[in-house]
């Protein structure tokens, strides 16, 4: 048994070193938030307030948050949205990225100029969420 331990000991040391290296990095943890629901019960505003609170508690430099809005959620990113427009700007200034789905924009008859400058446009929302998850973004649904 002692020989077996001596045989595997170097692997345990190597594995421990790799794990501590992964967690020692100061890179922000990436999260993608899918925003697809409608604004009932101030749902869009609550989602943005959740992001703001998380950034307050954990720190802007510790997180990399991307909000992908499509279906009914696309309305949360509109410049004229009185519930979310101010929060969107505040969160963008804190480093949160906002992406609007062009398919949903077409479905709702929305144009680029109806969104604030902070919003980026992506061809499709669902593939964007999946693509980000494939890039190790953690999924966050409000």
C-alpha cells in the first residue's frame, strides 16, 4: 500500500497545483443572463436590480456579465423603457454588456436607433447564450 501511495503522490501534488492555479487567477467570472420573459411584475427592472446588487456585493471587477435579450425580453433594452433605461446605462458603466437579438427585433418591428448606444446586436439570442456557455460563461436566469 505504501508503494501505491508513493506511485500516486506526484499526481496528487500536480493536481493540487493545477487546481490552485485555476482558482488563484484574478480574472472576472463570466456570467450570461438570458432575458426572455415579459415585463410583468416589473420583471425586467427586477433582473437589472439583481445584477446591480450582485455587483455591489461581489464587485464589478470580479464579474463579467452579459445580458442577452430576446423574445419579450428585448423590450428591456429599449431606450424608451422607463423602467430599465436608466439602470441599463448604470450597469453598462459598471461593465455589464447588453446584447439584443435581431430576430426578436424584426418580430417586434424594432430598429437599431430605438436602443441606446450601450446595446450590441447579435443575429440570434438563443445561439448567443449557448455560444457564451460554450466559452465557459455560467448561466444566470433571473
